[in-house]
């Protein structure tokens, strides 16, 4: 029996992990179970009759050896990221601004030339690479059909997963990369140690790997259990990223930065040891994590708080429905699927979930439910009493925008502590 057969148990389209995905340690502690959750990107058309749907257990585990928090189950990537994957990063203002800022910061930290190649793993519609496109060579790698938008924008893109075979192709046709980016995908990819080895093969000797991942510290601080779903295999702290990049592969983290995307993420710059001066930001973030996300006890406190938050939200919704209040959901990010399914919210509670015009999700049901996703204009033409902000992490941006467009009702912000906002 080989190492992989020992470490995982295959169950059809999923793999039950028996080891830490970074260190291989079998010393795993169970932290939080959110029940069986449907894949967040598997949607059914409005009007289709309910059929048998697969849902997968979402169990959060902690490895004290690497400080990694991970899901216990790895679901087939073809199920989680189908070719018709509906997400487009360019439709989100905060992401457009974030990637513009990333380009500015990276340009100030890394000496770049016109001929330098920038490769983006999981490049989606080319949002990130569009910032590098004018001044450098760019190349995207992503498996979804959404890459056709990037190609139409003049951004060369390989429609495939970031595999050793794809790296061979890039090395043969384009050469080594000065910068490789992986934003909001580095926690999604199975066999992450193999991915880092492929990054090292493609990376120039003086090159830099830049990752952005949803960050464990704000997840704990603001009870973002709704970001736990099967796309996200790992929930990184800087401690766990250091164990992955430095301890396992000799890539030195020389700068780290907390950023606001997805309710709180971390941007990390890593290069071969000694190539860049290590900035004070690294030690500062490691120190901030020490008392919050580096022990089982801290994480079990998070579990208890999640349960209380769920009960508080259900109590609030019960009170409103007893008063015959009409409630619509606002926006359908992936995280909304976890909140809705974990809390047991159905079409008897939310009449609709509303998305901005042009969203690929409109005309479908929320995963695991019969709640239809409709265009946002319904909020203004058929005003509900309450709007449940499923993208609650950008409530400060959404609330004034929806009021300005004409919504006159109240808002429900579900996390971290459910509250009503006029």
C-alpha cells in the first residue's frame, strides 16, 4: 500500500483525509461540524422539480503540528468547479480595487521589466492580470469556461488546471515566470505540496509567488463560518502558510498583509531564501495570531460562538415570520449557501435571493433549496419588510447603495451577531 492509500479513504467523488494536508501529521482535532452541505456552484434552474442531490459533510479539523485548519473531506474538483462555473471576479468592486492595489504594491516591491512573465493560477475572467497586461507579458490558467471573457480582453489563458503538464507547456512556450499569483484559489487546490513544487519549477530564480487566501484570523474574530464550504480545503494562518512554504519548500515569506477581500484575507509574498529583505509585517502578523488561532482551545471557543450565532439568527427570523414580515435575501455569493443550509433557511423564510443584473446565478435556485435567485430590481418594485444581507461582510458598502436605489425597508446583518439595521 502506498503513502496516498494510507492517508486517504476514497468514497466515490470525495476523499476522506486522514492526515494534515500540509505536514502529513495524523494528529488532527475535530473543531466544528456544519452538517452536510451541497456544492455551492451546483445550481438548478427555477421551475425544475427537486431531484436527488449530493451533499458532503463539512467537518473542520485542526493540526497542532502545522497550525493548519482544514476540511476533513476533499470533493472532486470537477464537481466543485464545473466548466459552467458562474463566478466572475470583475463584477465585484472590492476585488477590482484590490487587484489594482496588488499591482501597485507588487511593482514597488519587485523589480519588473517589460518582458517579465506574470502567471495567474485560477485566473477567472482576467481581472487580476488586466492590471499587468499593458506593461508586462501575462498568462492565465483556469479550468472554467469563464476564461473566454479573459481571452476576449486580450489576456492569453490556458483552460486547464495548474498541473505539471501545464507547467511543462508554459516553460516550453513562454519560459520562466517573474511573478506567479494565486488569489482566492490557493486554499482550493488539492495536493497543495505538489502545487508549490510546480510553482517552484515555473518560477524564475529571482521570482516571487504571491498568494491571497481567506484568512483564519478574521474568520475566527467575526464568526465567518459561512466561508466554510468544500471549495475551501484549507483555512490559512500565517503560521500554517509558513510551515507550507518555508518548512516544506524553502520559500521565504518576506512580506504579509491583511486585506479586506472576502471579509478578511491575507496576501503573502514568498521567494527563494535570501532574495528579498524580510519585512517587519511578517513578525507582526505572526505575533497577532499567537493568542487567537494557534491552539485547539481557541478554536473550540469559536465553535461554541458559531452555534450561539446560528440560534440567535433563527430566533430573529422566527419573530419576524410570526409577524408576517416579508424577507428577501441580498446577493448569492458562495458563502450564502453555507449560511442558508447550516441554518435551515428555506423558501418559506426567504421569498427570493437577489443578485445584480448580469449575474450568471439569476434564474437558478440557491443550492440545496427552492429559494429562487432573481434580479435585484425586485427589491425596489416589490419592497420587502426586511433584506437579509448574505454578503454581510460588505454591509457598509451595500446598505447605502441599496437605500440610494430606493429600498425603504430594514436590513438584517446575520453575522457575527445577528442585528437589524434601519
